[in-house]
C-alpha cells in the first residue's frame, strides 16, 4: 500500500484498512498535537485514491472495515467523498464500516444534508477531537473554534445519524481552577452534543509541540495521576445524558475505566473514588505501560 509520512488512526480502527485520502490535517495548529507536523496539508487526487482501492482489493481480497486518513478526510469536497464511498462499497462486498477523523471547521463547511448524504453512502463513524468544552481553553490550544462551533459540528454529525465518537483530553488545562472549569465545561458540551462514544485520553507532551516546550520552560504544570483521575471523576459526575459509551481505556490513561452512561456511572465513579481515597500508585498504570 502507498502511504506518505506517518499514519495515525483511532485505536478502535486497529483492524481497518487505512486509505490515505488527504495528507496531513487541514487545521494542524493545535498546540498539543504532534501528529502531522512533518506534513503540509494537501488532498490526494481521486485517481490516486481509486488506484489505492484497487491495490487493496488485490492485496486483501474482501474487507469489512476502512478508515479514511489522514487527519481530516471530511475536508474533501462532498462529491469526491461520495465517489470514494461508492467505489469502496462497490469493491468490497463485505464492507460494513467506513470511519474518519473529522475537524470541527471542515465539518461545519458541510450542510446537514451533505452529512446525511455521506451517511447514506456509507460513512458510518466520525471521530471528532472535542478536547474540552472550556471556551477559553479551546482558544488557548488553538483548536480553531469556540464552544458554540464545536457543539454545532458535533450535533450536525449526530443529526446526520453518523456514529459519533467525541475525544476529550484529561489534563489539558493544567493545574488549579482551570482544571475544574475544564472538567465541568467538557461534561456540559458532551451532555449537549450526545455522542454515541466519549473517549477520554490523558494529555501527553509530544516533543516538537508548543505544549512540550511550555512544560520544559515551566509555563505549563502537568497534573499528577490522581489529579487527572479527579478530573475524569468530575466529568462523569456531571454528564447526565443516557446511552453514551464512555471509553477511558486508552493507553495514555492512568486507570482504565469504561462503561455506559448512565447505567454504569455509579460503578465507574466508585472505581475512581477508590483509587483517589487510597492514593496507592500500585493501582495505576505505570509510566512504562502508558503511551499515546
């Protein structure tokens, strides 16, 4: 298969064929993200993408899952995305899932009717980096949108019946009162957005990013493991919507927590509270076992 640069995908797409539709991320300014800093954003030609699909057919035969790379494939023109989806489903008779990262700005560039057309054509899941609901923090980390725009992007995807996975970052605000505001505002935006999945990851300074530099210079103080868990607990306590699958098992997290809100809310909170009460580091993932 043909790929340019490092390729990233959500951990839930581990068994998917990765089809590179764009190179890099159309926004690529977030202060904490080091994923596409070695790439200048561009869109691959439809001809190249169609050739790659044919190559995948020759190499793999049939496929059930495909993930559209790189960071923001939904930035492509809707007609081009529809052509890609048509080719994928026409090539792989067993195909049941096509997912993609989506940026809030590129999502908002499409109407709800366009998003519905993409869903009807087979775009089944979208992964959006919400990161936080704290409006001031969204601006500080240069996400490119504020609370209202982020919420609108998520709600439009839900309205289009695209299975939405919202990703949030524990520890993104650093220490102090900002941590509490981050937790409460993130709970609020998730409550209003109502994604099917809510994935919590723990912020990790990546060399070459603004965040990493600020940590090295003492301008940003990382939360300790227990402060990070307190943030997760506050988020869970303040989300009231039903049927959100909370996924806190990412390798970056100190404590794997997962369940369905509201059904498993009490059990998840109790699990975190037990660790917070004991302050026993043996109950946490060691740094050696954690990763991006």
